[in-house]
C-alpha cells in the first residue's frame, strides 16, 4: 500500500486526510529504512531535500501517521521516541531487543507462531478481567548487544 503513490493518496482520502508532501516524504523514508528512526533522524534526512519541512512539521506528521496506524511509535527508554512503518500482513509483526548501552535495536520474529497462541490467551483473560479492549501490544527486551558485551560493562 505504501509503495505506490496513488494508493497512498487514496488511503489518506479514505481517512479524511490529504496526502501532503511531508506525509508522503516521511512515509517514504520509513518505507525505505530498516532502522528505527527518531523524529530528529527523520528531520535530518528530510531537511536537506525539502528545506520547507521543519522539525515541528515532522513531529506533527509522525503524530498523525501514528494515529492513523500507519506507523508504530516505540519508546526504548533512551528518552527518544522511535518510529517504524507498519507493513501489511502478519509477517511484519516482530519484537525488539534493545541494547541499553549503544541503543542498538534488533528486530526478531522468532516464536511468533507460539506467541500468537499465547498472547491471544493473555488478551482474552486480561480483557475480561479488566473489561479492557486490547488492540495491540509491544514487547521489547533490554540488555547488552554482542559488541557491548564483548567490550565489557
Ligand atoms: Zn507480538
Ligand atoms: Zn550495544
Ligand atoms: Zn522493529
């Protein structure tokens, strides 16, 4: 959906928004990257090409895209929110290993089959117990990556 300009514009219209340049450009950056970018990271990529797009616009656009559930926001505990495009299909569901020293983020998709079963069960119980409608979850583990581990604590 996000790869094609026309479909993207349609998606925005469907949600009652226009596909403005910043929205288009930021989605494009997140589409092309494998890393988890902060608003500043995105700004530094956007600004040289589109000087009219300021940091405030980047923040606002990220907020909107997050509300539209086109991107996910993560807080890995280093005080900076990071963003990732939500890709279509189940295959994109993954979790994170976050290095608390160098902030490296590793995506993993191991155990997703087992997780689906397990998480569904947890969701069922929790939503009943707390009368809470769960629609998503985020899991990340913190620790030391291989590089930081070998360098010592
Ligand atoms: Zn999960
Ligand atoms: Zn590390
Ligand atoms: Zn990720």
